C-alpha cells in the first residue's frame, strides 16, 4: 500500500484551512500512514459475520423527562448583552463569510 505523500497532506491542510510548516508536512504524513495502516489491519480482521459497532458495549441514553419550567423572557436574557439584534445576541463575524 503506497504511503500518503507530503503533497496529499498539504492538500488536506489547505482543505481544512490549516497552515502547516514544511517539517510538519513530513511529520503528519508519517502519522497518517500509521493511522491508515491501523485502519487497514482492523478492516482485514473484521469478517462478514462481525457487525460494525461504534462501542464494544451496548449504550443507553439516560434522559430526564422534558418539563416546561419558568425561564427568562428574551428581554431579560438580552438585558446585559453587549449587542442584540432581533431578539438575538449579536456577535462579531469571525470567518469573513456571509
């Protein structure tokens, strides 16, 4: 199985909007190779009779009953906000996108 290349790591970094140094590209390429190899080994072991699972033990969600309780009005919730607009908290734009 061919290893992941430095260029592939750089491409993934660009897609993820990560800025990586040249030495980090080599480091992450090695680490991703190890991860991909581990996943390939697990895929080899799992047979057709083994169902895919996310956890070795069965999990049960424990949730409380949904009860309506008194809460703040929108005006009370926004009273101390530095900025509010249309009954919402107004926050600075962080990504530069619409």
